[in-house]
C-alpha cells in the first residue's frame, strides 16, 4: 500500500484519538523509526489519517497520537484531491534565509492560533513508505507544515516559537477551555 491507499482507507477507519497538551509524550523527542516498526506504523496509518481529516487538519505527528517515534503525515489536498505524504525519520537539511510569518494552529492545542516565523523554504530528507530516501525542496504552506510536524518529533510545540507571555496566555486559555469541556 502507498500513501494514497492509506489516506483512502481513512474513510472507513476508526480515528485515532489525538492527545491534547500538556500530555508528556508531546514534550519528548521521538525515537528513530526502525525497520521492525514498519508493520505497526502501517497498521496505524488509516486511523491517523482519519483523525487528521476529521479534525480537520493538514498534518499530524506520531507523538500527537501517543507514539514517541519520528514519523508524521501531511496532506494539503482537498477532500476530492488528496495529496498525502508520510514522512519517516524526517529532517531539515537546509533552510532559506528568507523568513515568513504564518498563522499556525495545532490539533493538540485545539482552537489556539498564533503567528509563527519560520524559514519560507526548506529542503527535507525523509524515508518514504516504500523505504526510499527522499530529498525534497518545499516552500510556502507545505514548508511550514513540515517544519511544524518535525518540531513535534523533537518535543516542540508551535507556542514554543512565541514569547513567554504569548505562550503562557495560549496555554492558560487552552487549559481553561479543556477544563470547561470536561465540566
């Protein structure tokens, strides 16, 4: 099965629950995915894609579903034209000097948004589901999304790119909303 097959399987899969901050796994650096992890990774992908699409979101990293490993999924495509990417052991190998500010949110920090400054373009290296080493130049929203997901693999949340004051405001607001939700 390829990325499109797993993405398509999301339509009938049970969505994997997405963890909400401050879950400890969200602050841990994920371990490298090894060959012996691939069967479990593949088995979990339909539920992971289902969770991302239902949220709705454009990216989801393994730590967000409680798995402390270095893989993530991204899909900027519309429902009728999916463009799924599975990034296994991804790393940024170069980045542009040009920075860009974009509003970011996160499925693990629901309803919280802030402007984050990141490199406008990056070169990313990752392993595909087929086991191929891929190097790819990306820019714009895709570059932002991939950087955001790789941050998750390092235990970093988008709010960590903000001032302490702004970060604390967002985290307090999230805690208050979650408490009210549990009510």
